[in-house]
C-alpha cells in the first residue's frame, strides 16, 4: 500500500463504523480504533463498541522502538467486527490511563504491521487528538510525572482544572473533546506538560509520512440528531445501567478515567437516585448532540467530503491507484 492510510471521520452516530467496515471488506483493509473510550475493557454498551469479538490466536507484538515501559502492554490483541479485523480496542482496564504519546506509539506499531502485509489501514473513530497524533505525527514531550504537583491538582475541581489549562494554553484546551475536558486526570497531565514543556505538544513531526485520504459518511444534521436521540435510548435500554453496576461491583470507582465518557456521569446520577431513567436518556442524548457539534467543527480542518458508499468506493479506488 506504500504508506497509504484511509481515515473515516465525522461526528458521533453519523455512520462511520458502517462505512469503514464496508470499505475494509471492499479494499482488503483492517480497522484501527481512534475512539478514546473504546480503548477501555468492560465498557462495551456505553461506548457503543458493537458486536466485537476477540480474533482467536491473533495479536501484534509491540516492537522495541514502540515499547511502553510504564504500561503493561506487551502484545495487542486483535478483535473482529462483522468479520473485519479491528485494532486498539479493549487495551486497558477502566482505572488506567493511556496517554496520547502511548496511544500514538501503539497506533504506529499497528499501522506498520498492516502495511507490511499489504493491507489498507483504516482509522475509525471520533477522537480528534488521536487522529491528529497519527496523521500529523505530533512530537509529544517526554515529561516525567511530577507527583507532588499532581497532589495539589487532585484537590481541585474539574472546573478549576479547566480554568488552569485554558489559561496555560487556550489552543490545547479548546482542542479537547467533551470527555477529555471533564476528565480530571487528562486535564492534570496536560497542565503538568504545559508547566514543564520545552517543545510544542502540537508540533508536527516528519514521521510518519502517510498518504492519507479522509472520508466522511453523508449525513444531514437534523437526521443525525434524531439518530443520536434514538441511540441514547437504545444504549440505556440495552443494559448501560447494569454494565455500570457490574463495574462498580468490580471495585472500579466513578472517578476512574473511563467513566468520564458522556453517558456515565448521568448513569451515576441515576444509580444514586438523583434523576429518573427518562432524564438519564434525555441528558445522555443532549450530551451526545453537543459532542457532535464540537466534532463537526473539529473535523472541518480536514476538508473531508461527505460521500455515500458508491462515491466512497470510487474515491478510494482513485486514491489507491495513485
């Protein structure tokens, strides 16, 4: 494939997964998850992973240049969705943190492996920073944790942490999605980096030199919001509350990084008796609609065209044929 990379991008619920699977089957591709919540194990319903199963005896060994010393990941399991391989899901438990730098290393490792077997890597997901880290090759500063500084920050509210980061670097703060803006650990790490950094987190690197085609499924915003509303109701009725209760039984707390995703704070309020199920669904849907608006703004920078399946096939054919 000569370093060719396809990225199916767009707002939540616009049909990215369906289009990416279709194109993977058509062009001998494998999917790479770029959703910052689907990296977590056990969070299946709330993160809308779909019918994902582990591919038997399929995994990728992490190459030495991509080794992550502080994360116990020596090999990456490969998963399947609708008989298509998908990577970088179910990597860590809900109480762990995967930094942007760590994710970037794992993603490069996966992409190299897919290209090596002459298949097409296809990015699929809606976390803008993950997509940027891969496609723009960010140089991410290697700053060691400052645990004393963290102790001070852990005492502050999320709103205070947002204010601190916004003042330190407004560009980085505004580029965060809603989940990351409400993730105290992610905010603390970014504050820590900004306090100590010597190079720009968002500085582009010469590596990797991917030839990238960005595609967005065709959608209408009014219809998208209707789909989001229906999906929120479906997710709640499909077992979201039980999923969260099961995680709490496993002694994962609500302040763990994974629970910052949009639906989980509202599920917490429901479990604590502060809201009823209808309010849970309404707040969840509203949160996703707001998130979709931010994603639409973010993805404008890629100048990606909205295409239906037939148009996407023609576009990918032209891309692969040079």
